């Protein structure tokens, strides 16, 4: 078992939700962190709260889809702390709506944030980890990456692709001592759903023949709130992955996420499709 003390970890999407909870947990464990998010005010407030002296937390506001911002994040973290030991790829958002109605440019935008920018940032960090023969990449996926849902196909497909990238990367980096793992959150009480609604407003308002089903989709989400976990449930899994000598390929949480994934393994496809199908 490794310790967080002294580790230097970059966390993206750190101004709220899982990213913020992860920052709090890792700093409490003694890690030094480079935090990234677009909302500079919230990011800097978090950094001041966690580290008033400014020695353990670095806030680097920026857009993960911007190449210059990614390079700035890596360079600033190395410049302040001297090295990088890990990367938590958490930044992402959801696009909601029927595939037929979602403009291709919005699909590309969702993939750019959730997958391509994640890969690009990982490419910047990896040489530092590989050359030292040590380090850990933690990708925040989703149960949705394994169980795709109607009206959430775009977001779910970004997380499905992340499963493959993570698995392939794990094998590529094992000879260099770099560990790679995936976290699969279930339904977590964050700003994610509201942000997905905001990003998909035009689609939802012009859903055409799919409009009658959108209400049922929202009802399903409201029911999930009864079993939802907290951001710290996932932050604990991130900490577990970063401190494990040989982390599991995947971690899932909270408990309902493990149940859903077990049902995915157990049930035939038609039965699972019946469970997640659209209903008026």
C-alpha cells in the first residue's frame, strides 16, 4: 500500500462534484494537487480553503479542450511541485436527447471534452510518469459506459470509448511501472444533471416525436435520487486507486452501481433493454 503523502496529483474538473471531493480527500491525505476547471472563482476559492499558505494546492483555471490550457496545467504543476505522480481525468459533461435530434457538432463537442481532451492531457503527463517508472492514471468513467440508456446515447458512448482507452493504456504502460485504472460512478448527487439539461436545452425543447418520452426520462432520474451516492463515495475510490500497489482495472460505487453492473453481467440483453427502455 502506498501513501498519498508527498504525491503530486493533477485533478481536472475540480471546481465541484467528484473533482472537488477528490481534491479535498487527497489534500487531507497529504498529497499536493494541481487543480483545473473553467470556473476560476470557484477553483481559486477551493484552493484558498484547502491550503491558505499556498504550498500544497495549485489552481490553474482553464478549458481542458484548449491545448494551450492543457500545456499550462502540466507545466505549472511541474514548475511548482517539481514532478507529477498521478492524473485524475475527471472533467466531463453530458449531452441529452435522441440521437436523431442531436446535431453532429454537439456530439463532437461532447467527445472532445470527455474523450479527446482527456487523451491529449494524458499524453502530456505520461512522459513524466514513464521516465520515472512510476505513477498512476485514474479515469473517471461511468456505469453508463457499460449500460447505455435511451436519450443518453451520446454521453454514454463517450464513457464506453473511455473503457477501451483505459484498458489499452493499462497494457501499454504496465512495462513502465505506470498504473491505469477506471472508476465507474453510478448516480451521484452533483450538478451533473442540471448541467446536462442546460447543455441540451435546445434539443429537449425541440424533441419532436420523442417529446412524450422526455418526461419519463426525467422521472427515472428523480427515482435514482433516492439511492444516489455522494461525490466523496467516488473520491474514496480514487484515493484507493492511487494508494494501491496494484490497483484493480475498475472500481465501481456506490452500492447501486455494483448492482446494476452485476445485472448487466447476469441478464440477457433483451431483459436489460426492457429495464431501461423509454416509457411515456
